[in-house]
């Protein structure tokens, strides 16, 4: 994923991806710029609770303006642990 420029600031999706994966119940997540908005795209699993999500974000100053919850984020077929960004954009 490429850096996102928002209000003269560069935002790295990789920082968000690492953070999202540290939250119990989140399988994978990233941020993308969609129609000039920074959007978090999140894949959750059966351990997810709204409480764990809210606690993880408490006190954080994140740049995303919306959230899209997906059952499955497309993976790169060569590296199943990596996001297929092109496939994700097509899905959205």
C-alpha cells in the first residue's frame, strides 16, 4: 500500500495494519483513501467484541474517517499474510 497524503501529512497504512492485528478479534486491517476519505477496512473473527475495539482505540488519534467491515480481506496469493490491495480496491 502506498502512503496516503491528507492535510499535508503522510499516513502509512503499515502502522495501522500492525496496530489492527494487535487487537483481539481482528484478523487483518488496513487503511485506504476512498473518495478523499481515509477509510479503515477491517476483517474480524469470532473473538471480536465491540468493547475490545473501543478499548484499543481509546485515547488514540487516528486519521481514519470511516470503517468498512469485511468478512474477508483479499490476500496476495504468493504471501497469504499480505493484503492484495488491487483485489481489495476492486472489491470496494
